[in-house]
């Protein structure tokens, strides 16, 4: 089975994909359509992506310029992941873009954001495009970051996928990236 997580940026998709990666029945590709992604598949058609496990999980972040039609057609199941709290999402995205820290813990320390207005405008274009093209599509499984991480929404994903080897165990895989403060030079 081919499963795609199609997500807004900073919506918990990497953590979700890493949970699947810990399952021996899954090959996981992180952002294969992103030239800066961990699993970039330059010029290789989607239907030629190799996996030698029972299932392939593809995690891709939506951007307005990305053509996802072939990926969607190739997928057996699609999980649409978005975030309700746009202020926290925007802050996380801005900080990650400035620090280039996309997957480690960070503390909000009032980091200066150069060209903030244009970045906020692009962010809004991303989330509005994602909402219009995918989140409002009733044919896809849609779940929010908040539901997934705070309201046991992972059980809904388990039920949607209906795969014997996927159980609601040890989720979430890691911890939240954003920390509230530093005490005694230690992150908490």
C-alpha cells in the first residue's frame, strides 16, 4: 500500500512519518519532491520509486509551486495534515526558516526575521492554497495537528489505514520542537 501524508509546513508531519519509519513494514520517503528534502527523487517518476517493504509512506509538504497530481494518483491512502493554530505555526515556520532548524528543539527567543512581511505573505499563500486544494476535499482523510497530538487523533489514522501492523502504540514518536524556556543553560 502507498500512503501519502500531504501536509502544511510545521504541522507535525515529520514526527508522524518517523513513527511509520520505526515500523519494519514501511519504507518512508521524506519530501521526495523537494530538491532540499531528505529523500529527493530527481527526475524519477513517482511510480518508479523503490521500496522493498509491505508499504511505502511518502511525506510531502505543500507549496504553491509543487505539482502533486501524480503523487496523489499513485497513492492508495492520503492523509491531509494541517494546523489549526496558525499563529504558532507561522512562528515555528519563520524561526525554522531563519535558523535552518527544521527538526530540532528550539526556544522562542525573539529571533529577528528579515523580510518578515514577504515571508508572512508567502506563508498565507501556502496555507490558503492548501486549504482550497486539499483540506476542503471531502474525498481525503483530513486531520489537524491539534487533534493528532492532543486529542488521540492517531487512533483515527490507525482506523483509516486499516493495516494489521499499524497499531496505536508509542505515538507520538518524539517530542515537541518548541520549548518554553531555558533554565541554567539547559533546555526544558
